[in-house]
């Protein structure tokens, strides 16, 4: 569940606080359902939510990615029982990332690292294709 802090929390009426909390919970549940849908579409398996962990991926002192990765137990995959998923934005466009725990990926940190590397390689390949066509 996402946590929200309000600097004027005391000024909000009790009903307002309850509504904000319920809305945050509902939004978090919808988000997890979206991630489960991404796992289903990308990998063809059902999943159950386990936990969410904060990840910061850095390279040469520069933050390449920062966010929360949700961990899921996958059901019915022949090679793994774990998937890592998150929502990301690239060029202002929302996308869902779902990475199975298969070697060498064995943690949320390595799932993010693999996705970042794949994204960089895809961008480089796209750039090479553009350069060759001009």
C-alpha cells in the first residue's frame, strides 16, 4: 500500500483521512492487479503478490532507475516460481515490466538491472537502424 504524508494532517477531518486511506489502498490494489495482468500477458502464468521492495539501480555513480519492484509467486511456470514486476515510464509513455526469476536474475535488483540493460541495448539498436537508413 502506498504511503502518503500530509503536512497539514491534523487539519483534515477524520472522514477525509479515512477516504484518503481507502483511496490509496484501492489504487494500490489496482496497481498490483495491473502488474499481475502484465505477468499473465508477458509470461502466460498466474501470480500471487508477495511483497514490494524499493530499488535504486546505479551505474558509475549515476542513478539509472529508482522505484518499487513488486515480487510475485508465479503459478504453473516450469522453470521458476518468482516474478518481479513494476510500472515504468519511457518518453512519457507508461509500460509494464515483468521479469521472471531465471538465471542470472535472482533478485529484484538484478531484475531491474536486466531490464535497464535490455532497454539501453534496444535504444542503441534502434539508433543504429536509424543511422543506417539515413
